[in-house]
C-alpha cells in the first residue's frame, strides 16, 4: 500500500513538472493561452514518449468548479433581457446535435468497428469527462472513448484560437479576469461558497458534470439578482486553465501511436466533419441573426468542451453570455438525452 502511494505521488510530481515546463515554454515564446495550452501539450508529449502521468483528483475538480462559477456569474440581468434575441440561434442547437448523432454513430460503428454503445457516446459532443462516464456506465469501451473525446477537445482548442485570430481578427490578449485584490471580499466569499455548495450539492444529487453544473446553478441566481457583479478573480481562472489543460493531456497516458493510429485518425476525421458542420451553421445563422458577430456564433457552435470555449470567449472579448447559453443548451440536451437515446439505439440493434 505504501509503495503504491509513493508511486502515485511520483507520477503526480512528473505530471506537475511536465505541465509547469509547458507553461514556461509557452510563456517564453509568447504563445497564446500558456496556462491552458502549455500543460496540455507538455502532458501530451510526455504521454506519447511513454511517461506515466496522473491527474490531480480533487485539485483538478476545483479547476472545473471555478469555471462553473465563472459561467454562472456571466448570466447577468443584461443577458436575461437579451434572451429573446438569442432564441433564434439557440433553436438550431437540437438540429445541430441530431445531425452530429446521425453522422457520428454510423461513422464510428461501421468505419471504426466500434460497438453501438461506444459509437454513440463517442459521437456525442458533450464534455470529455461526462461522455466517458456515461459511456462506461452504458457498457462502452473506456479507452476508445477517452481517446476520441480527448482528440476532439485537443484539436478544437488548437484550431479555434487560430480561426478567432486569423479569420475573425480578434486578439487573445484580453485579461482573463480582475485580480483578487480588486474584488470586494464579500463577493469573493460568495463566489467561493457558491462553488463549494454547488459542487457538493450536485454530487449528492448524483448530477453528471457536477463540478461545473452545480456551481453554475448556484452562482447564476446570485448574478441575476445583482448579489455578485464579478467573475472569479484572475488567479482562480489561471488555476482553472492549468488543471484543465493538464487534465486533457493525461487522457493520452499509455497511448502507443502504432496501436491506436486508426482510432486517432478516425477521431480526427470526425472533428473535421464537426468543424465543417459548425462552419455551415455559423454561415447560415449569421445570415439571419444580424445581432451577433460570426465569431460569437462560431464559438457558440464550436464542438469543444464547455470549459475551454468559456476561456476562449473571455480572452477574445466575445459575447460570453451568448456563447454560454448555446453550450449549456447543447450540454443539457446531450446529458439528459444520451442515456435514453443510447437505450433506443441498442434496443433497435438487438430487435
């Protein structure tokens, strides 16, 4: 038992040092989002080189809690007043999710040779962790799901910033938040309590995505009522970036490219299909929704993880509320609908 504990601590130390090295390299070369991309790429490289890596459990969860609070605090009274203008674009989200399902499930099942459960959960554009947990409970293959969803999120967080800067002309140098010293202590306390109570309450209720959904659900009413007027401080959001980036990278632990090259290639192809689909929806909605920029619409439909898209929206100066409403709608549809849809697919196959 003691040896196992020592080994786990050494593995975590290797992971932490790799992630910190990644931050240092990205800062040195002035690459964008060094606290997100630095740990991500460093851990990915280390994993592909054969290093044993391990996530940080509760500490990593705290990073997602911070993002849940950030999302909830962005749901302001001004956003509530603007909801009618957002409704037209949001109405296309169910169609978007359905098309992804109709393309993705046959692709992973017939081309990739995956069983129906694994193919379904691999295709769903939900959060990386949520879809893996759902899939495992439904009898899907964990390693395949982890690889496919980690690849989806990885490619999106690489490509999206390039498109935002090169295609839409935005910069990625806006401050991610205000320093803690500039935020009233009463609001800092409320933000911290909302995150902790929301997280633990959602876990007690066994909600999927508890680390983000719970804090968001507690923080949103506080923000809408005016009790808080700030997002989590800059220091907390940097902490969140670091452990979210690290968490994506460690999902490749144990991967040998020769063994999974076909699966990774298929996952990459699927992401390219999703990107093309997001581009089509962006063009179509931009033509009828003149109240929002193409960049806002693109980020709203980008098939990345909610946490990563939230961070990108903040530093690019995009309409955070607009983007979050779309990602929340997609996430709710996928999380609530996935178990029922998967049972339908499996029952249909077995009949």
